[in-house]
C-alpha cells in the first residue's frame, strides 16, 4: 500500500483493514519514499507487515517487488479463513 492514497492517508486505511474480519489477516506492505523513523514506526503500529522504501530506479523497484511477491505468494503460508 502506498501511504499517499488519493482519498485518505494509508495510516488511516490500515486500522480499517485490520478491523474488517475478511481482511484482518491480509498482509499489508507499505511502500513509501520516506525513511523517517516516525513514519516507519507509525506504519507498523497501524498494522503494516512490512515497510519498503521506494527505489528511484524502475529496475531496482521491480526487483524489490519481485522478491516481495516471491515471499508472500510463494514461501509464506497465509492464514486460511
């Protein structure tokens, strides 16, 4: 999830996701351009599973996203409802 969403900030949406029984156990990965320790802390406290810094180069970002998908969709076992 990008923190800068069109209608609401990601930190407002994360707690709403966690309150929804159908989404509560869904992994939410924050993508942000900020490495501010307060921003990282706030994301985790709001329910993020991971905080990933956006990369300026497309190829670097693509590599990061590929590794994220490989883990969450390949190696990780998700909780079944």
